[in-house]
C-alpha cells in the first residue's frame, strides 16, 4: 500500500544516509548491557497476552516520579533492551523508569500497537507498588508518537517526546507504509495532532538540530497545536544531533534531555503545591 513520494521519502526514510548509525547502536547496546548489570531492575514484566507486551522496570525511591520511555523503530522494529541505558541518568536523578515493548507491524496494525502501549501503564503502576509523585511519558521517533498517545489517555504530568511523529499522514507517501498499511482515515485516527491536548499536561518536544525538515516540522506543528489548545508547550532543539545521535545526549554527563525531564517534573511539583496552598 506504499505510494512513495520522493520528498516525503527523503524526509522520513534515511537510515542509509547516516553511516554513524551502526556505531550509535553499538554504543547503545554496550551501555544498556552495563545498565542491566549494574543497577537493580526487573525485566520482562508482563502487561498483556502478546509475547512482546512486557516492560522492564528500573525502580527508584518509593513514591519517586516515573518516566515511561517508549522505543522507536517505525512501529516495526527494535526492542526495549537496546535502550536500557536511558534509565541510568534518570535513576541517578531520583526517577523510576519503565521501558515497554509492544507488538510490531506488520503482524499487528498500528491501532493495536497504540492500544498496547496505552494499556501498559496500569501494569507499570502495579509493579511499582507506591504511587509515583508524577508520570512523564517520553520516547524517540515512533516512540515519541506512542508517548504522546499514552499522554492523551492517562493523567500524565508531562510529555517529553524526542524527534517524535505526531501527524502520521505524511508517512502514507513513504515506504514505511508498506508494513503499516494505513489509509488517510486510519492515519488521522492515530495521529496525536488530530486530538485535543490533555488538560494540565505539559509538552516539551525535543528535536535534533540536524534532523530533516520533515521531523523538525512534526515537533513544531505539535507544539503549536498544544499551545492553540491552551496548554503549556515548548520546543527544544538539541544542536548538532541527527535522528540517530539525538539519544546519545543521554550518554553525556550533562544531558539536556534529562535536564528537561527534571524541569518538567519540578514544574508539576510546584503546580501541585500551588494548588494545595490555594
């Protein structure tokens, strides 16, 4: 069902244009293996019947804020195990971190994938035991899309997508749609930009400074959509980062992504205290 258009294809399908991709994934795998070995974590906790409906949980202190990180892969590849490294700088800052897997296309249609990810949160909260002080949803690329959908369906304090996709329609004109088999109506139904923002949820959309114009426009448009809906939304550019290197920021001692997540959690805590005083 792919109907490729060159401009769209170049904007969204570019793995062969970034030879550093292989080295980036090697770094992720190495750091993630170390994360699982050096920090207490619970692996492959089930949240649904599908074999991929599992999550890994890096626990923080009782009542710590929770970050849910959703991996990308255009809804048809990759695995949570590659991204365990995401948890370490966040756990060090006092967060609990959950990393869900989900069924993949073409076996599962995109609507079912969205349903899986939005269904994982109650199981994550049950595994935590004590309720977190706040919940922040984040994810990269298609994981940013799934984090946004998760945020729209649950009382999430902040959504912090990283080079996410919020309007699925352009992908109908790319080879990505060969596995997704979407049409215009179904693409709109799973596009966060087609839905009103969640009241009281802060949006911080991060995007690599060296992203394609297509990915940059996705984040810019979603921030405008959120603001037009009357909610707080910010766009943050990570200079010098492309679609594959943007998560390398989380391997740095001073991570901008971690700083923005911490800032979003702090803003929620201040607002909660303001409500209590009023």
